[in-house]
């Protein structure tokens, strides 16, 4: 199976020398080990352009995971647990299933304050993260297989969706995040204020996921999804 990248250009500072200019280029799904594209695209409601942007933000942030984790661990195991939890949430949202599982194991090892388990789990996370980061690099290099140009049933294109009103949305998201991180059930009411602003936008499915997490009283996972969306919008929480 193949996916096509049409006219997507990545602009992160960390990719100055390898910006995507990949009109009509085809990438094998099998060339992206560690990433379940079909699962990840559920998060973005099949908005492929958004999905690529989120993966590149993940790349930029998680390149320093090992250093960030070890720094946190040296200070407080709770900080290290939070760092592993953040990686787990981001990986789960983007369809990085194996990394999600190993990051979860690392989070639990921190929660138990088991130094041996932390050492083993960290090594596994580092291996899985390296695979994922390499796959994102592969995607951004836009590997071409001209022999399969006709097989383009699944195309990565930006959806024709409503533009987000960031000025109105920003204060609502900031308050929403505070409610989520304090496990406040009022977050459900706050979400109802946000919904009209994200209806028919590329972020609608992500907020459906957030609502489901709130319904399950999983405020931490809801906050993780919100952080991912806010990062894509360049909104500071």
C-alpha cells in the first residue's frame, strides 16, 4: 500500500536542510516501521497534512527524550514518570503503537520507583523511539517509487476544512487545560464552549477523542490530546 504526499512543505527549524517539496511523490507504508498510519489518521480525522505536521512536531520534541528523561530522573522520579507519560500519550495519538506500549512500561517502572525496571524499559523506549524518528525522516525525504505511481487510493492532502479562529480559541483552551490537569469535571462544560469553534475544522476528531476521555474520567489522556492539538495550532497552554 502506498500513500502520496501532495505539495506538503515542512517548515520546522530542525529541518532547514530537508524541507518537503514532494509534489506527487509516493511513499510505501511498509517503509515507515513503528508507525501505524491508519491508526494515527483516526486522530486527525483523516487530515493527512495535519498528521504530518504533528509527526514532525513529535520529531522535533522527542529527539532529546533520553536527555530530558535522565535529567528529570536525576531530580525526581515523579518528573521522570511525567516525561514518560507525555511520550506515551503522543505516541498513542499518532499511531506509534509499539512505542506507546514501551513508554507505558517505562511510566509504570517510574511509578514503582524500580531502578532496574527503569533501566531496562528506558533502553527499550530508546530503541523504539529511534525506529519511529527514522521513519519520520523517511517520510520527509519523500521516497519515490515511480513504478507504483498509479496506486494512489490513499493520498495525503489537506482537507478543505474551516479555518480555526485561534484568537477566540486560545483563552478557552488555556482554561480547558487547567481544568483537565486539575481533574475538574467542569472541563466537560468548558468543552461545550469550545466545540462551536472547532466544528468542521481539521481538529474536530481530536476534540471528540478528548470528550471520550473526559467521559471515562481519564483527564490525563484528555490533557495529552489537548497538548498535541495546541502544539499544532502554536497555542501555548
